[in-house]
C-alpha cells in the first residue's frame, strides 16, 4: 500500500472524478456483486462457517494491485486500473467491515466489525495516504524512489503470498474439505468476472475499459483478506484467501494472456477510447 501511494500522484487521484460512471460500476461490482457471489459460492460448496467467512472476506475486500499489471498485459486501460484500485482501496476501509458484519452476522462466528475497521485502516489507508502525502511534501525524493515501488510492491507481495500459502499448507492439502477452499478461490473470480463482463457489454463500454473492469472485478486483494481472516477469525477462515493468493495469479495471467491475443477494435486504437 505504501508503494502504491508513492507511485500514485494527486493528479491521478483527481482523474477519478471524471470517471464516475466506470468507477461507480467498478465499486458496485467490487462491494456488491462480489460479496454476494462469494456468499452464493460458499453456500453452493457447503462450506462450514469458518470457511464461508474466508470466502466472504475475499469477496468483500478491495481490488488487488496485481490487477494493474494484468490490465496492462490484457491491453486494457492501465491508468484507469490504477485509479479503480485506489478507489476501491479507499472505499474498502468502511465497506469491508460493514459487509463482513452484514453478511457474516448470521453465521456462528462472531464478527468484530470495529476490529476489522481498525485493521483495514492501519493496513491500507494509513500507508496509502502517507505515500501520497510524501509525494506532495517531498516530490524530488519520491521521484527518485517511485521507479523502485513496483518492484518493492511485487517482492513484498511475494513474501506475503509465500508466507500465507506455507502457513496454510496443512489446511489446503490434507484437511477435511480442503478442496472447497480451492474451488471457492477459483469459482468466485470466474463467476464475478463473467457477470462484470456482461454488465460492461450491456453498458456498451469501450473494449479496453471492458477488459479493465472485468479484471478489476476478478482480482481481489487476497493478502488483505488473509490478514483480516487470520487476525479476526481463524486459520481455517484464512485458508480460502491463502488458496486465492495462488489461484488469482494464475487466473489473472491466463485471462490477460487470452485477451492480449485478441486485437482491440480499430475504433478503440485511435483516440476516444476513454470517452465514455
């Protein structure tokens, strides 16, 4: 989040104001479509209360930074992807705890909404805003550091992914119902991405924007979901986000590779691609 804040300028954040339609649809997919899809997927797979918690948390967190890379590889709108991820990251500070309380209130696991709110704020909002503030106060220093931010973000994410996957290995391989964690980690992004793609087509968004919205919907932040599940629920609840750390990378790369092989319509190649 700090790396994202350092590499995001106030001008890029201001750009979000002009993209109200797409950013609104993206936020609706992120915090409306995906949490409800997660609840449906978890119920369809007959997950127990703890594992259902992990599925819902994965559906309720903000978009993941990996979506920016996948949008770029898919010939999507990378700049819009960055702004969309930033928007859901900021909204998620309040949306994720509220959704966790609303959707998980009926299961047998207590939900500490205030604790989840504090965790999201400390893990997401504080480092993100600190990075943006550094860009405003020390632009020369940040300009020298910014080129390193993507590599630092990727490396730190890899460390977290490796740690999460290894610490949950027993639950993902040998535990009762381990297949449900993997099935949920695959079914959730595929189902949510399919609906987002259909919505983008119905809204007649440009092709590059359609690809971006679909990928943004698919690629959540499993690391954040994992930390929240582990801190406020249980290791079993964290198993689904841990599985998603691996599966989302594979699904995102496959989707981006597939779309990269599909040429953009000529009308989207020559100006006006973001005129929606």
